[in-house]
C-alpha cells in the first residue's frame, strides 16, 4: 500500500523564492539629501511650476525626506511646503 502525503502540509520543503527574508533597500543618504536640496532650490527660483511637476514634487519630496533624520526631514518638508504655498499664491 502506498503512503499518502498532505499536499498542503509542511514537509520540510524550503521556500521556492529563497526563504522568509525580504531584500532591504537603503538609499545613499547624501544622494537623497542632494536631490531634495535640488528640488527645493528649483521651487525657490521659480515663479511658477507646471501642474505635472508640482504634483510630482508634492508626491516624491515627503517620501524621499523620510530617509533622512527626522529633524532634518521635518525642516526640509516645512521649507518645501512654504515654497509650494508661495507658488500657489502667485
């Protein structure tokens, strides 16, 4: 008589995709900082921004700032929001 196995049970097989560990991503903080400073400088130098660029910056700036230390990120977000308000009023 043949032995039956549970098709859905754990019988010691390893995960097909390399285990439970997920790859992690850590950006280069100096590059993140430089990119945020570049965006901030562009908004300061502009009298207007296109709707597309404004929408893009309002999406990516806060997300990118999350990689920085909290106090630095908060200051940059504050400065960026002030510039965006200035541009909206123009």
